């Protein structure tokens, strides 16, 4: 739920639609998953997802949890 709120807030702050924000985040995820760097590949394996690629919400939730652990 927090990820959806974050996406909505980003859309509002930037004067774009939620759909546009989600599309940009998904594009970044898709590009990142193309990396052949072994560390990047390992990181992407750890991102929980229901499908082949994580959704923006799944990635935001994962990243937020990683950041919280480091604080």
C-alpha cells in the first residue's frame, strides 16, 4: 500500500498520471534486469515478485525494506 501511495505522490508532484509514473519505473526495472553484471543479476533474483519481472510496487516495497534494514 505504501508503494501505491508513493507512486501517487510522485505523479501529483510531477504533474503526470500514475500510469506514466508506473510506466517509467517499469522501464527502469526492465532495463536494470538486462544487466549482465553478476552482482546486479544476483540482486534482481532477490526481488520478490509474482510474475517474471517485479512490478513497480513490488520493487519499491523491496527497496524500502532494504533501506530500512540499513538505518
